[in-house]
C-alpha cells in the first residue's frame, strides 16, 4: 500500500527503505520464480539453461545464477530476425507471455543498429509506471506539477512509457516530444507553463542557445524549476549539469530507465558523489557487474567498475535474463550524503563507444564534459572525427568543436587551455578543428558524438 500524503520523501517507502539484506532475500525469491517462468515459456531462455547445463531448480543462489550465459543486444537482434523468419513474430522465441497478454511494444532508439524490442503485459506496464513515479517523487515532483516531455515519443522506451509514468504519479504531462522541433517545444512551454522538462542534455544546451533567438527571452525566464536529463550521456557530468542549471535557473537531475525495469535517478548531492544515480528498482531488477573481456563476475563493492548485466524480476512479457546492454558502470554501496536509500551507480560510457588513444581509454562523453568547462567560449557542440570505427584510434584524436563567436587570437588562447585540460583530465593531446557557432546539427534528440570520415572515392 502506497503511503498517503504528499510530504513523504519517497513514493513507496515500504519497498524503497528495505534493508540490503531484506532486499537481497526478496530478489532471490523473485529470481527463482522468474527463472522457472522463463524456462517454461521461452525457447531462447531455455537454451541458456541448456548451455549452462542447468535447470531452474539448480539455481539456489546468486553465484549459481552467474553460471547462466550473458545475452547481448547483438544476440537479441539475431533472435528477433530468426523469430520473424520462422514464426512471423519478433518475440515468439524471446518473449514469454502469449500474444493476447501483450499490451505494448517499445524499442530502443536504434542508434547502434536494429532497434531491440521490449514486450510488456499490463502487469509490466504497472511496474514501469511505479519506477517512474519513484524517481520523480524523490526530486520533488508532485500532483499539480506539469512536465514537458521533450524526448522522442515514437517507439522509444523513454517516450510513451515515461509519459504514462508521470501520469501515474499524478502530475500532468505535456507529451510534445522532439519530433516537432525546437519551435514547437518552446511554444508549448509558453502555452502550458510547465514546472519541469525531460530532455537530452544536448537538446537542453541547444534550448539555452535558441530561447533568446526564438522567444526574445533567455532560457532562465521560461519558468522551469527542474531539468531532467535522459536519453543520452551527459547528465552525470558536473560541468554539463552546471551549464543546464545556470542556463535554465533550474535543479538538474540525471536519470535512466524507460519502458523496462532498470531505473535510477541522481540526487541533490550529485556533485559530491561523481554524478551517480540511486538505483530505485532493485525489487524488480537484479543488477550485476562483469568484466567486459572475460565476462567473469565482478563483486558489487564500493567503487567497483564493470559492464552492466541486468535481469528482470517479476516480469511477464519479454523478461531480460543476464542481459548486457554494453554500458560500463561504476557502483557505490556506501550511504549517500543525501540520506536516500539505494545503491548508487554511474554510467561511464558504452563499451562499444570506448576509444583507445596511445593506450589511454577515452569515452566520448568524457570529451564532451571537458569541452563544457569552457563555455561560453565554446558552444559545447562537438564531434569526434575518426577515419575508421574504434576502439583503436590512430593518433592524434581529432575533435571538431564550435567556438562561441570569439576572435582568432582568443581561439588560439582557448586552444592552449583546452590542450592542458585534456592532458590533465584524459591524458590525451587532441587536434582541434574549429567551427563557427551553429555549424553542427542540434535538432536530433540523441546526438552521436562520434562520426566516421567517409572513405575517399576510388
């Protein structure tokens, strides 16, 4: 039963305040039931047990569960294609619930390949709504507040699911989406006077640039009290958060989780805890870390870093089981200064986005974070230019970057400062290609920071 009253600090304190030991007991109980369900209803999940030489009843601990092979997004795509060919349905092999129980299909954005699908029953939709409510309630969103949804609405996991979650909390959502462009978002802000906006950090930075041009007023006069980062990296970077906070005059929170069971949100002490997010869905999602190369388990201890693997608990439609999205996580298990419960995590980058320059690992979002420290002498827009896909980069690392409208002499001074910062922070010495403000596209809801140079015509 959800506690009544608007002044409580947590949406569902009875679950969110569970002691770690009690949460682990709940997770194991739900995991064992989920594994039996997966085995009985999905050929793909059953094949994972067969590969491990195990049956569901053999899994009696989390260590036993680690014997089950990991599934990747590439494997998921192959299963979808096979399922379509052989059964005329993308979820016949992976999904568990019968078609008559599926009420929604969501998809990833597809920026790294064919979109992968999430199939949900009404029960699963209720789980997702609960997770969104937990996140926004922690940040102060209450019934009576209005939120502009400025992410892609389409099939994206953060589209309709996020809007429904806001409604479940009791707040009002304006699902304008990003498809209509910047002008429509600004028009709807003026018309509906929202208290909060949900958007990618890159679109937020673009709104800061465009608001004076398109409305005649700076972004901090739009009346937004909260800016929620989603859909791409950046919200975990202190300099990008500071840019958004100052530009909008708003509290800035980073959060993750769309139409599935993995959800987290940052807190008021984000700068003190390296931009980490509180994991709020431990009762519906089991989180693990593995070594990206060996696939061996990594202990979930203070400061541990590894590739994220997650499993849905109490999920009916298409439950993910030891699924790896390719995200590299760092976790913290000590109490947070904010006093709120939950293990904390930070997404450091995608394993398939990581670049290696002279032996140094460089993540695109870390590059964006360094550049953001130099606003307003830069706009913050950039692209990393490669002659072939990574991770290995032939030195030097080339970065196309927009200056903020400064003169050539000032650009030379800025470049010297940037080079020092890159050497100190990332241990690389890039080469910059300077562009005029507004050169790089901004309209995309999810910007890819890496671009591959076209091969020369033969």
